[in-house]
């Protein structure tokens, strides 16, 4: 008998590191001063962590935020759920250990954009951020 995770080919590949969620305001502020890439469905901020930070060196950390411009609480939560899902799928594959990423929802775009296009947007955004 195989497990569902082993038979599910659409999920992210097995990787030796985990995604950690950013929770502290200071982490979001540091990411805001780093590289950014605007995409149609969201904005990506990315930064390489310093060696003296307390997070594991090989961890990928990710944060999600949506301002009130995105809409009421229901709309913001829907947008953040979509951002969390694209991060869960793409970051284990294309994210770099030792980096922090923040995905920012956009008004009238994050919740309405087709999911496949959101996945492609994150792939392209990571490529552009890591190219520079």
C-alpha cells in the first residue's frame, strides 16, 4: 500500500530542508530593504540572510502579507491562502537555502489571477531575483 504523498505527482519534490514562516516584524522589515520583483499577481521580496542570524543556515523562510487595499479580512485571507499554496509548491524546488522571501498580495489581482499563472509568476520572479 502506497501513501498518498508517494503517489501524488503534483506536489513539491522531497527536499532536505523545510519552509519556515516569518512571524517577526523585524524579519519583514529586513526583507523590505532587499531585492524585490513585481509580478502581475503579487510582489516578491527576497534577501540572503546574514550568517549571524538565529535561523538555520539551510532553511528557506517565507512570509505573507496583504494590505487593506486587497479588501476586507475575507479577501485578504483568501489572497494569503493562494500565496501560501504557490510558495508551498514552488519554493522547495526553486527557493535557495539561507534566503528569506516575502510574498505581498496585490489588490484586484492575487485572488482573481488564474492559479497556473500565479505559479509561473513565482518561478519567473525567483529567476529574476536570483539572477541579480
